[in-house]
C-alpha cells in the first residue's frame, strides 16, 4: 500500500494528467489519471489539474546575516560599505540571535517550496565558529523538512583576516559540506585559490566561490577558477556566485570566457536581488544592470541557476526566502518573458540547481525521493507570473507545509 497518492497532477513535459504515489519517502507509482488499476493508499489527495514540481533548490543564501535592517544606522552605498557594515554588526551576533534569524529564513523557504538549500556561513576571527555551529545545529533539527548544505565561507578574506585559514580547516573537519572562497577580498588571488582548492582536495568536497562581484571587466578571476578546476579534475564540482564583471565585457570577449566556463563545467549562480542593488552604482551615464550575462551563458550550455542570496541586510535591504520571487525578478531584468523562458527559469530553480549542488535521487520520476511542491496553477508560466502563495510542500513524501490564502470582494465587484 502506498503512503500517499496524488491524483490529477500536471507534470512538466507531460500533456496528460497523472497520478503519483509515494511509499517510504520515494516515488513508487506514476501513471496517467483514470488508469484501470489504481493502487491503494493510506492518504489520497486530489490536485485537480494543478502543477506538481520537484521541491525547489535554493542554491545560494546567507542565513546568519539576514534580517539586520533594524540594526543598521545607514544604508550601504557600495559593496565595500556593505561588507564593512556587516562586519561591524557581527561583533554583536550571539548564537541564539543567529539561530533565531536563520530559522526565520528556513521556515519561509520551506513554506515557499524549498526542500534543499545551500547556505554560506561566515567563518572568521570575529565570529569564530559560532555561526557555523549555530547553522550546523539547525541543519540537524530541520532535516525532516529541508536538506541543508553548509558552505564554509571566508567573507573577510582568508589571508586578509589572519586565523581564518585555520578556522576553515576546523569547520570542514567538523562537518562543513562545501569549501567557500571569495575572489575580491585577498590581495593575492593565486594564494587564495590555491588554499581553497587544496582544502577541498583534503576533505573531498566541492567548492563554491563568491567571484567577480564588480562592474570592472578586468576582474575575471573566473578564468583562473576555471583553469584550476580543469587542472584539478573537478569539473562539475565548482560553483561561482555573482560573476557580474562578465556582464561588462564586450560580447566577443565574454563568449571566450563562457566557453572556458562551459569546458570547466562551472555552475554559475546569478543573484539578481543583490547584484541589481549593488551593481552599476559607479556609472554616471549608461548605468549597467550589474547582472552576469544569463542569456549568453545559457546559449553556451552553461548551467546557470538563480539564488536569493541576502535578505534584508546591507547587501540587499529587501526580499524574502522565496525562490519564485527571485526567479520572477530575473525574468524581468534578464529579458526572459516568454513561455520557454518560464520553463527555463523553473528548471534553474529545480533540476539545474540540484545538479549544481550534486543532489542525487532528485526529480519526479520513479525511485526518486518524493520532494515536491504543488500549485493550483496548470503551467510553469502561470506559476512564475503569479508567484502564488497557495502551495503544498512534501519532503520525502511527508507534508511539511501548506499555505492557503482567502480573499473576498465586496459590492458589485463580487462575481
């Protein structure tokens, strides 16, 4: 007997309504609705033609430095100011405070349909391992609803902030999932890259960089990241967030870099809320948007995914942990308004992000873990455009979130 049977769901790339069944956390039954044989199930839910998607994968987010607006005495006018302001506030972070704000983000992400998340947790002499330990504890507590990968992230630089290298090693030894790096903090980029790749080799872990967060087309650390990835045989195991300087290159030059990114099988994580807010501020005329060239990278076959990144802090003083909201923002700002674009954006939130994070047993096929989010809307485009709050979320076949919204119109506006 199945534990759960969802009937009359719409699936991507499927014209017929389908039934999908779950047992012991995995998808065990998949057949057109109305089939002669329908298996018994402990629980049956009618989707009534709504679209069922794999659970969203949030590929790049910061938990412990979210929701800081009430502590800010000014607004950040540049990336360097945002880094400095956040570093100042970190002196007052406590384990309880970080867990509280992180959990608020996690709850919102789960309600929004996220079943996997990669978060960048800062490790430096200011915080020591307190942020890492706080999120490591939450990772265990919420694993029934959300799988979390922890990136050990040196926001203040590895060598610029002495003691960080040792803390990173300790964090990886204590359960870090991914080695982080940041190409625009240390003066010696080669030394920074060498340490990150050596640490990843030591622990057998993937790498995730903050890279080239700039409008300066001469800042192209992504080339060196790609070269080292190929030399280390780590194709498919290295990601880079931001990469906005690539958007300032002339098209022909950018295409050369994109070809190298494709060869190295780097995953590019565009972070539009932060990138749009910070980017282009130095331009007095012809102000740039500050995005990586998403369309061109996709044309080159690069795995581009989209992440929330920051929530209501100096880097991004707005937002929430809803992958659909950030995908909608990218659609508007990257000229992705067509039906095919909507399918691509949903792919970036699901199978593309799952590949970037190395998630196995993912998707709505037999044998995969039943991580799912159901909408009343019938298509990817309707979901993207409406960003509906009405969602039901399952993690390994167990319902972990359900949001229902009601409204009414008065007088002659009533239907």
